[in-house]
C-alpha cells in the first residue's frame, strides 16, 4: 500500500528477518502540521497496540515552506506477536 493512497481496510505488512506483522488500516486523516502534536494517537504509548505512519500531504505551497499538512495513517495489528 502506498501511504498517500491508503484507505481504511487496506493492509500493511511489516517484515524483518524473523518476524512479520500484518496491520489493517483503521483511519487515514489529513492533519495540519501545526495541530499534529495535539493528536494523542500519534505520540501516546497508551491504549491498544497500533502502527502510526506519518508523511507530508495536502496542498504544497513553496512560498510557505512546502506541505502544510500531514497524512496520519493508524493501523491495528491483525494478530498477536
């Protein structure tokens, strides 16, 4: 799944040498960069296990320094470790 085209229900697979985990995307949100720190799901260790992926997104304004938003993707594991 490409992050910018991710949709709820898509899967993300992380694989290493001895471990693999599959996640199902629960939400995709466009968040203004200035507001990112207020979204507790992004930085908090509390709550259920989840994978949070963040990239730049939204409109690009070179005169304002680039992208003004972030795409925040939250995914939940499909099975235990």
